[in-house]
């Protein structure tokens, strides 16, 4: 029987004195807890709480999951910490009402159950999860620069123990249904078809709710709390700088103080309007925007054919098969195919665990020395040696074999699409799909538009990229596209500093202190100095970049970085660089030179229209290189510094170090630099 209540996002059915409440947020792919959704939930609870019911079941109608969390779009409209705390308090009040119902409640969890979604489930008497790998539970708030705010930090420790709760809150990692059951986070895991029956059974039996055993709660004993706090704080310091990422420190402090819900709300309020959270939320929303862009059109791709099973082609093929595509992989060297199959097996075993799933993924990835897959392919990605003539020859052959509707793509880092397109009768179906190394870790893919590339080719390329869970960023075919072009002056400046005698450890430390995931010298060694040299040489003509002698000499000697055991650093057998201790700091001039060269190049890209707007630079550099996420990307950082200040610092550096620091004309054109699609604080 369906029950009448004036709400748009919830469906309510009643049978045998049990209410089944289904969340289906109108017009959205996923359920997020907006103020409206919470307000409707509150009204529903108000209507049912005084009725003589047996129980309440809460579930989601969305295929992709239960609830992804609070509605992040609303965060950007918050003006001050008081308003932010009020938002948290409102959520707490509704969830307290849920927790206080006089009859048992059950959350039926499938897919994503994250942040506020898990906090809702925590306020239920029981939690039952669908037992598959797609079910993920967690409190990833720290990734947006905040901590739980709907009483999650208060409800979680008594349920699963203090250390497990802190682990989830401080790292933001998610767990599978199986892990959640082992932790005590859910009461049972069942297959999809048994979910509702399991909920009814729990309501009928009404067993004691789960609680952590006494030893799991031992860290909260008064005489242990302080030492545990200090230990965890020390561990946290190794992972995150509190000035850049205060949220996990706040969450830990709430635990140390055994804080109340009100204290949680106040702390959340302060974090939500702070710089870090504003920037992380903005980057998150920009990433979501790229995904939405890619989902507008179908890709029409079932079979992918990759040519070149080297560093990149192999990883692209392995990844696409992992994400469900049928992939044939061609290489002229049979050993390269054999290596890829071995690598794929190791990767799938680690990621998929279950033998059937591993076997299915292996079945989707077909080594294809003869190139038979070309005839059936809907998309061909070329990832062979970086040589225009060889690639052109290959594209000529490809075009003579593939179906007329097949999309053709190249992973080239440096050859203009127009040059490769010359080989084709129909260059409008050629697009660049520029992946980053390693493919499994780097989320960004640059979608390269040549002069002749058609809109439909771009749309399909974007849609495919999203389908393999990567972020498609549109860039124009020009030297280095966006990411390599902006990164290269930064890497070159680091090598120039090293050439001037500044210890490489000191250069790298300046960058990691600034918030980069890895210093530029170590990054160059990791990417491979031969690759750096070829990109630097490719950019040296069009951008006037001069290639440092030290880089050239290292490559001539065969010192290629991590892969050869020696580059700027010397690497041990397990691939770790040997460091010398850094004495003293000269961070300011070092970091100023590194970052300003990057910002200057980013401004030039905007002036030339390599990407459309500053948001694209930001999202590209954060997801393509890990540029300090707490700063929200290079252009957002530039906005905080001020264009006038940047231009005058560049002029000062140009006087001291040479014309490579001359400010780009773009700094005088705020129309180019301050257009933001997502509203900024
Ligand atoms: P690689 O040298 O590791 O692999 C190239 C593979 O292609 C080799 O296995 C080779 O046997 C095969 N091959 C060459 N000619 C072939 C042909 N005619 N037919 C079939 N197979 C052929 O090269 P890598 O590093 O994977 O680069 C491939 C492409 O990806 C290049 O265009 C490069 O610019 C681009 N790229 C490379 C990145 C990197 O970090 N290595 C990053 C992004 C793009």
C-alpha cells in the first residue's frame, strides 16, 4: 500500500505495519542529501513516529547506490561558519529523530553509501549491505576538507571501535560490504534478491544492536585517550600538513575531547568556509562537471583495439578491459603482448580478487598480434613510437581496414593532430586521447581537438573516457597540450636550480612543502629523463624553452631516472631514491621560481585558447599532475595572489634570472584569467 505524503524525493509504501521508504532524488543520477531531501525526510519521520508500527526500512531507488553524501553544490552557497554549522545541526536533528524512533529501522545499502549517507545509516538500528564489490561504505569528508557533520564522528566509535572509526574518518577510505561486515559497520551482507527479506527478518527478530567489543573501545579510556591521540597525530603529520589539510586533525581532536554533536557541528562549520575546503569542493565539482560533459552523448563503443603494447598502450588496454570493454591489443613484438598479459593478471588479481571476475577481465583482453580486432573495433587507440612518419603510415593502414563508423584516436604527446590527419581520407574522425602515466592512477585524459576533428568524434571520445572512469578535458592540438606544457617549465626550472648548485633534495622539499605530491626533480626521474628530454625538446622551439645541459648529459650517459636506477637521484633496488639530509631552507626563492614559471605558462595557455577557461587549467593540473589540491589549482592560486603582484614578481625575476620570467601579456587581461564556471568564494 502506498502512503500519501507531499514529498517529491521519497516514496513510501506500507505493508504489515512496516514502512519501506525509498529515496529517489528527482532528476539526479545519484541520491545526495540536499536540504530539501532532509526536510522531506524530517516530515515523513514526524508523520510516522507516533504510529504503532513494526519497523521502518530505508533504501534507494538508484542503480548506482544508496546515498553519496550531503549535496556538495549547497556548500558553495554557504556564506559563513554560523550558517554552515546550522546546516550540520539540521541534519543531526533529523538523524536523531530517526535514531529515536520507537520501532527498529533498517538501512538497505547497495553501491555508494558515503558521508552523510553512511551517517544516515548509522542512525538506523540495523544496516544490511548488498554483498558485491560495487558496494562501498565510507566517510570520505576529509577529501573535501571537512569531517563528518551529521553525528557520524559520535556514532561510529561505539559501533566499530575507536581505532577503526578514526581510520575511516582520517583517511576517507571506503570499504566493501565484506570489509564493512568484518568491521561491524553492517549487521549482515546478502545478495540483492534477499535484501528486503533480510530487513523484514531483522525487524521481526529485533536482535540487540551491534556494539564494539570492550577492547575495541579501550583507546577511549581516559588514561589511554591522550597517548593514542598523540600517536595518531604523529602518524597524521607524516601524511598531511595541518596548515594545508586541517580536517583530519580536527576530526582527531574531536575524538580526543569526546566531543558532542554540537561541537562536531561547530567545527564542521569553521572548516566548511575555510580556504582548503572551498578549494577542494571547487575542484571536486569541476571534476563532476567534466564527467557530466562526457555523459551527454553515447559513445557507441563495445570493442576497443589498441596498437602498441608499450608503457602506455599496455596500461590503456588493461584499464579499459578492467572497466568492462572488450579490448584487442596489437604489437609488432610478441614479447610486449606476453608482458602485458602477465601484468594484466597481476593487476586484476589485486583489484578484483574473485577468480571469476579475474577470468572475465582476462577474457575481455585479447592479445592480437595479427591485428584481427581492427575489423571489429569501434575505437582504435594508437600508442606506438613517437614518430610522425611511422604513425602516419599506421593510420593509413588502419583506415583501410576499420569500419566506416569507427573512431580513431592517438595517444601522441607531441605530434599535432593535423600532421597525423594528413594520412587519412577522413581526418574528422581522428581525435587525441592523451592518457597520463601511470594510467591506473592518473585520472585525467586530455581530449585533443585538431582543426579537422568533428564534434561527434569529440563527443564520443569524451563519453568513452567517462565510461572508463577517467576525466575528459578538452584541449586544443598545440605543442604539449595543456598539462605537459605547463609542467615542463617547472621541471626545467628545477633542473636549472640544480645546475646552479642547489641540492636536489632542497628543491624537492620546497615543492612538497608547498603542497606538491612529489618534488619536480624526483618527478622528472620517475617519468623518465628521456621522456622529459623529448618533451622539452619538442617545446623548446615553439615556447623558447632552453633545455638544461644536465638533462641532456644524463640521457646521453644512459641515466634515465628511476627505470635505469640513476638519474638526478640514485635509486636503490626497490626503486627508492637515496636522499641526503637537507640543511637550512631557502624555500622562498626556490618555490617562487618554480611556481611562477608554471603560472606564467598557464596564463599563456589561456591567452592562446589551449583550454577555454581558468577552471580547465585548474582541473587539468590537479588531476593530471597532483598540483597542490588545497590551493584549488594554479589559476585559483594566481587569483589569490593577485595578477598585479604576479606580474611584478615575474618582472623582478626576469631582471635577476633572464627573460624566461618575462610576464605573459595575459596577466594584464583579467577577463582571461578570472572567468570561472563554478562560482568561487
Ligand atoms: P613504448 O616505446 O613503451 O611502446 C611502444 C610500443 O609500440 C612498443 O611495444 C612497440 O613494439 C610498439 N610498436 C611500434 N611500432 C608499432 C607498429 N607499427 N605496430 C604495432 N606496434 C608497434 O612507448 P610509450 O611510452 O608507451 O609511448 C607510446 C605513445 O604514447 C607515444 O606516442 C608517446 O608519446 C605517448 N605517451 C607516452 C607517455 C609516457 O609517459 N610514456 C605519456 C603519454 C603519452
